[in-house]
């Protein structure tokens, strides 16, 4: 299997990850490093989805592909990975501060 993620695809994945981290930071105020945790979750989830799960498909089978990045599939993986890490961080913060998880 050939992994051909180029700089433009990597940059697009990083930009999406940072945007998700910023949105998570604004939505869940009060957790100091949540933007970085959310962005890391998005990046890893998007990379795994694009390059490992759907990495063997060709340009005829999935679209759009941006410089080796299966864009739609990376969005799906990013949402799953980023949301999972943000939720885990939020619940852990609530437990540490002694507050219930429900508002």
C-alpha cells in the first residue's frame, strides 16, 4: 500500500484540526488546553481515516482527494476522533472539579 499524503493534503488536515480545536475551545470554556486536545484528536482521527481505513481506495472509488488526502473520509474520522477526545476531556475535568457532568 502506498501512502502519498502530500504537503497540501497535510496542510488542509492541519487547518481543519485547528479550526475544530478553536470551535471546541469556544464551546467549552474553562478548560485550558482543550483546543490542543481537540485539534490533536481531529488530526489523528482524520489521518487514520484517510490513510489507513480508506487508504487503499483509488481516485475512481472515492472523491475528493486533495494531494493524497481522502477529504470526506478525513472529515468523518476527524469528527469522531476530535469529538471523542473533547468529550473525554470535558468529563474528566468535571470529575476532577467535583461537579456533575450534567449542567
